[in-house]
């Protein structure tokens, strides 16, 4: 008999893990996903848990990592002259030709 749609009883281990997960998640301002939270649980708290369990519990808690927006670099605006747009002489071609003649 399948238990589709029925919720099973939550174990004490799952409840304590949910507390740890929400603590870590909010401590890092929602920037940690299930992989990093799994690593913190294993390294810092010495709780051997699989990534799948962490992912499932995070889904149950409704915690989702927020990805950071990439910022666009501002483009340097050069002053336009009356003759149009004159670029800087980066290659110094005149100077280069005059020295070798």
C-alpha cells in the first residue's frame, strides 16, 4: 500500500536537523544552499547527514538560497569634442614612425 499524499510522523532527528538548518541558513542571510549547509553540518557540528536529507528538509521549511545578482561595471565616459569622438593615441604611431626614420 502506497502512502501517497499522507504525511509520515516527523522524527526527533529531523526536528533537530531542521533547527540546525534554519539557524545556519539565517546566520548566513539566506546565501547558503543545501551543499554549503551540508558541509557546515558535517564539519562544524559533526552531524553526518546526506545532502539529499538536507535538501528535503530545506524544501519542507521553505528555505531557498538567493543567488547574488552580478553587477555591471560602469563604462568610463570620455568627453566628446566638437570634431566628434577623438580617442587617445594609445599606440603612439606618430612617435614610433618618427624615431625610426
